C-alpha cells in the first residue's frame, strides 16, 4: 500500500507530487497523462491569459520555474505565454519531479475505514492511505440550454478542439464573452472562418492595465503577482487563508468579480474584425438542412454551420466518473464543490481535492495555475503532520 496516490498529472497534480516527494520516507504515486488537458482540450495557437508570475508550477525549492525552463531550452518566448511553450514547461517539470508517472487512467476510487482502493482502466488495483484528486476541469465543460443536446457536428464546446482550422470557410456562432470564446473567435477568423460572437451581457469586458495603477510603487500595493481579481481584492485572493476567513457573502461577491467573463487586453485587436452581438441570448437551436438554425431573444435568426460554445466550466465533482457513488455520497458538498478544511481534505478522511473544486473553500485563485503553490504546501503540511 502506498502512502499517497495523486490522480492527475497537470499543474496541480505535479506540483503537489513535487512537494510530497520531498518528504523523506513518503511513498507517492502519480496517475494520469501529463498535461493532457492542456494538450488535448485547447486550440493550437492559444496564448495564456495568466501573467508570467501566475504561471509557475510549484516545487519545494522554487527553482523549477518558467524562467528556469526558458533558460534550459534557450527559448525566446515571453508573456503572453504560448500554449505550446507552457505544455513544454509542464513536461520538463514532470521529468524533474515525477519521471515515473503512471500514465494509466483511474476508473474507480472506493474506500473503507482504513484505505482507498483505486481500480485502473486495465483492471489493476492499487491501495493507498490517502488520495489527492487533481483531475482538472475537463469533466465540467458547461453547455447551456438550448445548445446542450445538439449533434456534435453542429455544436461543440471549445474544449473539444485543438485545431480550429477545420472550420475554414464555415460560418460559426461563438457563444460566450470570456477569454475562451473571444480567443476562439480570433483564431477562427485567422483560420478563414466567418465567426460571429454572441454574448448575453450588454458589453464585452477587456482586462486593461491602468497606467496609473500598474506602476511602482502603487501596483504592488493594489495587485498581487498572480493578478487575479480587481485592485485590493487581488491581495486577498492571493492569500487563500485570508480569503477563507472572510464572511461568506464577501467571498461570493469577490469570487464573482475576480472571474467575470472578460478578455485580455492584448487580444482585443485580434477580435476587432469579428462581429459581436451583445445583450442577446439564444432561445432556440435546431438542425435545419445540415446547418444549425438559431433564434435570438429579440426574434432575429441566424443559420450557421456550427455553434462553438465558449461557455466555460461548472464544477460538480459528481462528474468525475471514477468516484464511487458511495464515496461521493460521503463527501459534504456545496453546489458541486467539496467542503475542504485547511489541508484541502474533504469530509472523507484522507481524500483531498485540488484545483477548481477547491475554489468554494479557498477562493478563485484555485481556478488558476497560480494556486498550485499554496495548495501543494498546504496538503504537504497536512500529510506530514498526520503521517
């Protein structure tokens, strides 16, 4: 029986593994394909919205940074960080800290009072004293009505594509007003598609750095380096232990403000050629002669080749297919999020959750790579204390 099994080999899974493997005598196993979400569910040509300082994975010594990777490969890239370089960084980090990662997928996690039993896709069973779920957000892709149950050739989520050039010459309705929708619209336009963006809100928000607020010595007072959240709130968001102690109504309000749909300022010139319809919702969608007929809430209609949903993700851990129903029922949840203590441990002793599922307990930083540093150290402290 191993001490800890980590499910997932993305930024959170590899970061927590790096911290746990630094603990002498602790047997840690990591399961999953490294950086699989970033490689298989994001489009070629994408640039990360997160700043350089908010995109480092975490190791105990703080030496396996993006800067170290760029130096190691003699790279010339900077911010915004190209997707291919971030994926390369993730693989480089993995080779340093978990070279023996087991790429097999987990099909089932069950527990009794003393251990967890994990069943892999090939039938092998593994016993562990603790399990850290760092399985990402791939299972949480949100498809709103009335676009939820359409044929995949007519409607799909942005996470289902790595190459948007397949839509060259096609008319595509892009639904959403966040970074994913807006960057997909830009990539579609650049690939030769005829894209049109549909947003429910009255306008599209862009994240611009205000010259007066983003200069020393004012900037470090108002904004923490991960740059998640508006002025001053950013400082609280960057300190999850502070954030979780705030009144719940403050947390909910600040969380919404910190992750509202918006595009990076550097993206706007690339989106400018794309028509954007704001203040309108799609009320019906139906196949029609090999195309998709859309009706908006003002009565207008569109006939398109495809609807691309940049509608984000809604956390609901019941969507993780490997969690046994009995185990799932024992996890205290709020709206699909597990309730976690200060060691990221759920109501099931020994079962931890990292990444976006930890956002209800620790705030919006957990939705970003930047949260891996805090989360990894907190989990390691808990396990060392109780081991």
